[in-house]
C-alpha cells in the first residue's frame, strides 16, 4: 500500500511529505472497514473496491487532514504529482492570456520557479489565493524572483543602447509642467503638431485618440515617418482592456530632446494623450520635482 500510494504521488520514500501522508492513509485504513463492506464492494468494483470505499467514506478526507496535522497548503507542492498539476495549470493560464505571444520555454521556467518559491512558504489555502491578486505581496514576490514571462519590448525598458534614441544639445534638460486637477501635463511635439499630454508613469507607450492619429496620417510629411507595427492590447487605469493600432515614429520632441523609436498607440476611445514609461525609460535618469513642478531628464 505504501508503494502504491507513493506511485500515485509520483515519488518514493525519499520524499518525507509524501511518506507521511501515505503512512497516515495506511494507519487510517487499518481495520476501518469490515469484511462485509469489503466483500460487498468487491462484487461491484472488483480490484477498485478499496478506492471506491474511500471515495464513499464521507469522513475519510477529514480524518486524513487531522492525521497529518495542519500542514501548509503549499507544502503539498513538494509532491511531484501536486507540483505537476500546479505547473500544468500555470502554463495553461499563461497560454490563454498571452495567445500568440506565448513562449513555452519562458513560461515553463516561470512556473517551475514559482513552485520552488511557494513550496517553502507555510501558506494556508486562503493565503495562497493572493497569488492571483496583482496587488498582493505574494503575486509580486513570485514575479520578482521568477521574472514574468510576458515579452517586454526593448523600447519599454532602459538599456545602454537607449541613448541612441535620444539626441539633443544638452545632457540634462528641465521641462516645466502644468498641474491640473492633480495631474501633471507637459508639451510634446510630433511633426508640426504641438499637444499637451498627461505624464502617466503607470502607462507604457504614448496613448492618443484615433482622431489625432488620423490627422497625423493625413499629413503629407508626417505620414511618411509613421510605420504601422501591429494591434496591441492595453489595460487602462479602470481595469478595462482596449485594442490600439501601434505605430513607430522617429522625431518626437520633448524639451530640447528629439526621440527615435517611439511607439504611438491609437485608440477609438476618447482619451487624454498619455506619455508613458517607454518615453521616460529612454533616459538614463529622470525624476519629478513636485515642489517646482518640473520633469528632469538626463540622457
């Protein structure tokens, strides 16, 4: 029975957690059922008699829990079978959300890493649910150690080559901003179009309404500088997801700097123009001086 139990968990006696659970099951089954009960089930289920007896025993799972003590919910990830079920569920979840951007190797690495992080934490089943809350410490801790497998565009994070996307006469520039209703806005220039956009450190690319993008595309000079990339999905602050046409543009002016490889995302929804992290992260350093209401950029 010990061998059969360990085989079900896809492990051997070297796994202390599995061995404890299996020994507990054996002790519980010892003299639990009468010969009459066993014979009755053998007539109906033959070799599966014991399995069906346990299945119909309403108290068995509760007694098993009491027998092995109050083990943490995540400790069961030390069982290969439980770990494999978690890994399969983890990979399936990413496959549904990433669709065509699904990278099986990166997802598998992430899910395996998550198991290693979680199985050492004495979490209850309720605490484990925080893994699916993007605002929880557990969710962000796992992503910190395991590196989220979602592909990140090189334009959205700073790297040494980012300096090639920034040109201008100054190394450091200070840009005055306008504060309206708690929001900070700054001036940007795209071709001959000058607009005021909201600085949003939580956003990614530059988000703008389709009406403005249509003006860009109808401009005989500017249209030649716009290169269609694809249709991407963006999550707004209110949690809704929108689809945007994405264009690559060279020549956005911010202060005294001219920026290349800028992604402009166009949406049919009426939105305030947003300047996100892909712009700020082209600079080696940036910070906001709230007292003077200025944005300081260093290339």
